[in-house]
């Protein structure tokens, strides 16, 4: 979905839709509507169609409701994302409904209405779609519509904009009662094209899939045009109150603040951060009305379920930046937010309400800088930010034409701590072992580096790949992102021997993910020459990369991990050669020995901060390794009097176990030290070399 100017464009392709079944047209319509966050946010809204299907039991044609199932996203869903329910059984539920006090029990009846044993759970919005007496129904959370719905005089505005073509219903929590309200309105107003739900969103309907799609677009465009005409030339949010810092300064501030916030809110479970300094965010955080609107929270239930009832506004003055002072203010600010949230829970809870959940803010607004959002995974952190931008757009529109109002506190609580919502949370799968952890992998474009990144990503970590080879780095990052998703993979060109590129890499990981928990120091080279042929340049190059480089990346890792205060894991990928001498490789072996001893020293320094430092020692990992190409391979083959093809077999036969060592084997050792499996291990060396008695540590 795109806009032509400020208008949503009709993207319906009649040629593509021709020949589709009604359910396929429903999916097509859904994907089109969900492709623009201004129509509805990720996971928000739902669509439906009432379709005649053959009953698998009776063989008779029956009317079936196809409706987006619980937890789906209309922009990306497939056919299996729809629930299917018998319409006659859904109408029969009206006879079981005992009133508002028994709303929740109606959700328990929905599985009894399932058509064709469809396993997709039906959402709480199912009655709203079922009871509207039209074949096709859309429910979306358009910014333009919610701006009207969240205004104190939303009913009058709806009438002024749409006349009798679009109705209005007062706030009501989604469920069976609201479905009956919507049915009553549609029956009593047969010419109406839809209805605005106060503080919530828009329902539209038609008897044809394309007509329903066009109706939804048209209603949103009418609202957007009306808002544009009345806000043109007016300063949003009362105009600016604070300057906006230049982009590079914004990122620099974010790189300092995000790890500190992450540390304060990750004591129980690690969080991942997301930074947004888009124009809409910067306009809001620098505005006159920030202090008034931010505490009011969001209006649409979908918004605040993702963003909590209100954000935390960070005490930062971009006109007189003092990051150290702001850092000093964070701990009391976070503590105050937690106390306020706990008090909100105490004020609003019912006897059967779920216990207090994580009381930390999700959204952090920084004047002149932007917005930080934190969640248990990167995708959720990003999506939470997108939801708050929707809320900003709503507040902008509502405050420009009227007075914005958030949901009443008790209503907000009753949705956030709804027992049905709690049940959904309890059904969430157990988090992976590295969920919420952030890793930096140097030498990330090589065989061991990419295999390690793959292993950490598989266990739920976010990974920043670093390498000096920009081309190989980009290719590796793209391949990993394709398999694991773009949210969790980033890459940065880094020369481990240069302080400035190392510092920049850590600034990038702080902004992109909020901090770092795992350093896999793996960058490397290899050289082979008799001592008399070893030049000073060759000696220094080994020391610069394999010793000084490991020192530099570890030093900045320690700085960032201490700023977070939640511990961490540093893993050196060293070598068997750091323990066992090897002919014609004095520079390489000595540098690797220095790595191992540096790790021991760092284990001593990091222990009091919960930073564990361990070493994985590979041997002869030829497959996929960049250092085993070119001169090193030729030199080692010459040293052992074999050819390139015979070298791997020679190493295999030299090992005690007679097995080749692969990049994935090293990655497994790194994962062990990165995870809580080794929570009580530091200062250790794990040899992954298929057995080499000269490298035994004792």
C-alpha cells in the first residue's frame, strides 16, 4: 500500500483477483490492507468473509465465517492464518450469552463452532465479524481514523466528516457484547458503510471483497483529507520546544544511554533495544506538548498492549547536552516508573487479576534524540516502536482538531490484565537459551565466524558480525539474515588493530541492539616461516591482529558490559598452537599463546562483574576457513611434506580420534561458553581438536 500524495492508492489488481475463490480474495484483500502501517499496525486489525462451503459431515452447503485467527498479521498471513467457523453455530451462541459479567466465557464456546477441524484459534473479535449482516468485513486501526476516535468529541467529528454513511459506537472492550452492538447498528442503518469505534478503530463492510477493500480505503482517505485540510500550516504538538541534534550526535547519545537503560531493566530477563529517530518521533519528542501527551498513554488497545500504558520520558536537554548527568538520572527515573506501574496495578486489580508483570517501561523518549524501545526480542522491540509511532500520529491528529484522550486507566488495565490475554501469554513457547542476548562476532565472514553466528542465532541471540573484508561480510550477513530474519543480524566493517573502528563497532551494536552480552573474538590470520625468514613486519602483523586486536575488542567489551551491569561472556577462539609448539610458525604460535594468557588475565578482572572469559582452541579447521587459503595452506603443506588435498587427511590421522574438525564443532564450543550451560565456568580452555596430546592443558 502506498500513498499518492496523502491518499492511499488502490492496489487491487483485477487480473490477479480473477479466478480466486472468495476465501482467496479475502487473503488478497487482507495482505493489501496490512501492507501499510497507516492502515493498520503489525498484528492489529482483522478481516473476514462469509463463504458457502460444503460441510464435510453432511455434504450440504453451509455458511462459514473465515476470519483472521488469534495472533496473526493481515499483512503477512497465509490461508492457514484464518479461523473457520459455522455461522449458524455462531448465531446460536446468542442464546448462551449471560451478559457483560460473563463475557469471557463466550470465548470458550468458539472452538465448538469450528468448521472442518481447523486448528487456528479464533480471536475475541470473531463475534464482531460474525454478527455484521454483510458478506465481507474489515477492521483496521488507521492512524487517521483513530485520531478522530481518540478525540474527546469523536462522535461529533465522525458525524461531521461522514454524515450517516459511517456510524459511531462508544468505547467498549472487544468481545461478544460489542459484536451485538455492531450488529444492532448495521441492521438499523442498512445504508451505512461502516462504523467508528471510540478510542479503537474502524469497521467497514460490503457484499463483495473488492468493494469492501475500496470502502476501507475510501473511508480512511476521507478522514485523512479532512485532517490534512484542518492541520495544514499548523505546527504539530504546539510547535518545537527543544532543538533536534544532528544525526551523528543522536546516535552517539543513543550509544551511551541505551546500554545503561538496558542494564537497569534486564536484571531478571535480558532485553533487546531498538532506536528510532524518524521525523515523526523527533517532532513529538521535541514538542511543546510532550510533557502533556506522553503521560496520557495511547488510546487504541492494540497500541498500549505493545507499548504499556505510558512511556518514560528521559531527562535530557539537547540544547545543553550533559550525557553524564542524564546517565546519573536514569536509575531513579526507572525506579520511579516501576513504582508508578506497581501502584497502577494495585489501584486497578481485581481479585482474580494476574500478578504484576514486568513493571519496566517499553518506550523511552529522549528529547532531541529519538525513541528507544526494549523487549525480550528484537522484532518485538521494533514493532513496539512502530506501534508508538502510530500512537504519535493519532495524538498529532487528535490534538490538532480537538483534544486527545487516552483510554481511562481502569479500562486500560482491564485489557492489559485481561484473563484471556494472560492465557495467551501463558501459551507462549519457552524462550530459546540465548533469547535477549546480543553477540559480537569478529572474523564474522570466515568459516568459524559464520558458523558461530549461525549457532548463536539458532538459539535466539542477536548477532553483530564484524570483519575487515567488507564484501565477504556483506554476503555472510545477507545469507544469515535470509535464514534468521533481518531483525537479528547486523554487520560492521572492523579492523581489530585500530581503536577507532573497534569503538565505532561497539557504538553500532549499542544503537542497533542496546548493548552486548557476548563477545566472540575470532578475527585471525596465519603465517608460516622459519624463524630466520620471519620478518619483523610478519611478526608484528601476527601480534597486531592476534594479540593487540584481541586486547582492543575485549577492552571495549568490558567497558560496555560494565556500563550495563548484567555480566557477560567473552570467548576467544585461539588455537591448539597457543599450547603446543609448531615448526615454522613462531609468530603465529606466540601470538596465540598471548591470546590465551590475556583470557586468563581478563577472567580475573571480569569475575566480580559477572563477566566470564573462556577460550576455545581449534586445530586444523580447513573447511570454510579464510586463513587456510593462499600462502598458509601452501606453507603448511610444505612443512608436512604433503599436498593441499592430503593436508586435511594428514591432520585427521594425526588426531587421537581420527576425525576432521569442522567450523560447526568450534561453534558448538563457543555456544557452550556463551550460554548459561557454562554459567559457573571462567578462565577455562576447551580444546576442539579431535585430540592432540601436546595441547592437553594438564
